[in-house]
C-alpha cells in the first residue's frame, strides 16, 4: 500500500489550519488504498497556530507537528517537513485554504503515470496584484537563471516522488530554495490544471523584501549566471568607455573649438560607478553566502515537536 505525506508550512493560519486538515481527512478517507500522514511545520507564526497543531497532533497519530525557534521562511519549513516524511509521494500545500484539497488526486494520478514532479496550475490566480507580479518575475527569472522549462507554472501546490525529495534534503546549506533543488534533481515535470480557491482569512505573508530575499537565495545558490551577467556588463561598460573616449578625441581633433563637456563626463562617471557598485554587490552576495555556509549556519532550528504521545518532543 502506498503512503502519502502531506507537508504544510504554517504561518498566520490559526483560524484556517484545522479546516484544511479536516478536509484532508475527508478527501483521503475516500481512498482507503492509500495510507497518509500530515506534517505541520510552524514557522514561528505570530499567532497561536502552534496550539492548534499540538491539539491536532494529540488527537491523531497521523499528524506530526514541528515548531521552529524563529522564522526561517517557507522553504526552510518545507525542508523540515520533508525530513519528517515517510511517504512514497509527498504533497505540499498551503495552510490558508486556497489549495484545492479535493483535487489532490489529480496530482497523485499524474505521479502514478510516471512523472517525478507535478505542479498544480491555476487557470485564474486569486492573489493581489503584487503577488501576481512577483510570481511573474519569479517565473521569468527562474527560466533564465535556473533553467526552468518554459511554460511550466510553479505553485505551492505540488506532488513529488520520494527519490526526488530525498535528493532535495541532502542539501544542508543555510539557503534552501525548493524549486532550484527540484529542477536540479529531475526534468520529468508536468503541470495539471486545478482551481485555486479564494483566501478564507488573512493575507499573504510574502512582502517585497521577503520575495527579494527568496530570489537571491535561488539565484546565488543554484546558478552562476549572475556572475556571468556581471562579467558581460563589465566588458560592455569597458567597451562603451573605449568607444566614447575615441569619439571624444576624434571630435576634438575635427573641431578644436568644441568645449569638453563636464556634464557628459559626470554622466559617464556616475553610470560606470553605478555599474561597478552593482557588480560588487552581486559578488558580495556570493561571498557572504559562502561565508555563512562555511560557518555551518542552520537551515532552521526546531524548538519542539508534537505527536500523539501527549507531550511535545524536545
């Protein structure tokens, strides 16, 4: 009998999480051919969602709870959940009720057809414009930087085979990026269309700064292309400076009365100086992340776990 593991990162979902878990029980009760477990990871949520997780875990042996000591982000929470899994197929979904739990087996059926990774694809994205724009930018940048197949829509509702998950959790450094780890492990990926629901409660926890941090994690950890782009920009600026210098000399020789332009000189200096600072910043990001990784900074710190034993595990 195959086993499903459902991993749910939890943040700000005190009022929605129990309904999500109850729906999972209802849907999977109709498929007795599958065993299942639910892994709930509290990413140091500001509300009292951990109490909800403890109560759910105490009442059902199929539920495990993991509580972070501080906020480490959604991708760290997913990695922690994966390390607690024992299923043959791992399904990730959000805690806000937007993921269509009743369509889980659309993903599972695709896995059973032979695919390694299946992403739910939403025909209509029910998020604010900022999140839609952020998702679009992320899609285009992952195609360029990480080699994501064109046309593949990536969402937080997906299913993956165990061997891919095991390859992903081998990554131990402090900057996990689930999409990069998945693409590094397999290209046998497909979309399946599902219907995203309206958000029941609250709003997305992703701010612009968090999205920016996530992008930097992915691109500086799993791709050397930013450094190549930096090299190309450096060569381009050097070539531009050389051409402009030749033009200035020829222009002066042809027309000695021409005054040398202070404004144009300052513009060029500011442009080149800005590019240099940008490139140094990119290199600094790589060096800083190497430094943090060499110091063995953890992906996450677990304060405690909750199971049906009745007492949280330390």
